[in-house]
């Protein structure tokens, strides 16, 4: 039997129009608002407040748990881990506009 792939990821909380997030360790296949193994912090994008249990993050990562791309970038921004940030999106290339017809 395969062990489930665990992830450190965000779990959406809060009300409509004002989302806040929990930073949780969960099975990678579990629903976003579903069960989780451990709550290790929180993130409020409106105030840019990011607080996590640093020891818990390092402990889980030492066991092979991978953070999601967003959590990875937040961990680097807050100097909990070191490395290069991951590109989360690539902007679409601008297409040249056709010349107006005469």
C-alpha cells in the first residue's frame, strides 16, 4: 500500500470577499476544505500577516512533506526557508494588433 502524499498548503477560511487562510498539513488528494493532519499557522492576504510554527514546518519538511507553490513562496518571503521563489503564473504574450484597414 502506498502512503499518501502529504502537502503543506492553504485552507480557505473567512467570509465571502474577505478570505483568510490556515496553513495546514494535509493529504494531497484531500479536498481543499476537507480533513487535515495538523494546523501549523495562518495567513491573511489583506494585512500580509503570515505566521507559522517554524519548528513544525521544518519538522514536516524533514519528513518529506512538500509545500504548495504559494506556501513555498510565503516561506521564502518570511525567511523560514531559503531558495528561489517559484513562478506561479506566466503572463500571456502580447499579440501585435493588426494594422487598421484603409
